[in-house]
C-alpha cells in the first residue's frame, strides 16, 4: 500500500518523495491550545453571561489582553440585513475608556461601569474554573 | 499596533555631510506620519492625550468607581497569567505570579 502511495506521489509531484515527511505527529507536547483558541473558549463563556442570544444573532465578549475587553454583537434586522457593532473597553489607570466605531469615546461611569465590573467578575469566575481549572479565589489548580 | 511603514523613517534619513553632528538630516519626524484606524488602541490613547478635557472630566471618579476599576485591572491581569501558564504547561508558576493569582 505504501508503495502505491509513493508511486502516486511521484506521478503527481514529479519526484521521489518519502511518505515519512507527510506523516503527522500525534504528539503535541506542552502546546495543547493556542492563545486564540483559549480566547475563543473564553468568549463562549463570556457570550452567555448576559442571557440568551436570539436566534440568528451572535455575541462575543472576551478579554483580549489585560488592558482590553471586547464586546461584539451581530444581529439581523427585519429586512434581513446584518448589523454588527464592536465595543472596546480599554483599561487605564484612571478609568475604563469606551471606544466604539463612529461614536465619541469616553470613560464609562455609573451603571455601565457597574455592569462591566459585574461582567468581568462573572467572566473571571467562570473561565478560571472551567478553562484554567483554577480556584478563582486562590489561583491554585483544582484537582 | 504600529501602522507606520517600518521603512518610513529610513527613507527620510538623508546623508548631508561628514560632520558627525549633522550626519543625518531627518526631514520629517515620525510623529508627523498620519496614523489611521479607529479601532487602534494607540489612536484611542492619542486622542485622549490631546483632549485634556477627558482627563479632567474623569478626575471626579468616586471611591466606589475606583474600587470597581481596580477590581477589573486585577481580574484582567489574573486571566492573562492563567492563560500564560495554560499555553505552556512546562513552565512552573513563579512566586510573583502565584501571589498575583491569589485575591
């Protein structure tokens, strides 16, 4: 069987190549998930923190890095036109700056700051337990 | 993210003579190069820097708001630490990170 594949490859590629170079190693030591994959997992948790998302709509809420939180919302209107909005909450030492395309940026206060604070606490609690398997209070690994 | 052309500064540097102090004449400073992109973190920061009223406006931060802000900063940092050690299970948690992970 191996010979047949080798001959087929030789016909296709035009040179005598070893099958060994096409074998995929099953072992992936130390690198189980990429950072992007971890963030996607976190976002799945983040999206559910604010209740159910209507059918056909999409929501993302995740921590991009220590200084940025992203809220993404996508929905379809009555004319089946898709809309989306991305909000970036930038963490600064003197406040949380809200940046949204087409709108004046500003530091959030009052109810919005309370809501974000609550969302971040819930997000932290869930991702620490469910993804990182750590106790949210102590930071220690959960067995 | 720096959106400037990395070769931009190099292109602007002109050889003008042998005198060391005047060896290069930078005709256009890098800060004059326009930066575009509404979603850029740097742009947001830059806009805030030029608008003094924003900082002044937020000087009225209440102690309660300050607590919420510090909590967000702390929890954000903890998530980043947990992510770092999940990405590479070979590295052991440093004492500093262990302290930061504990609330």
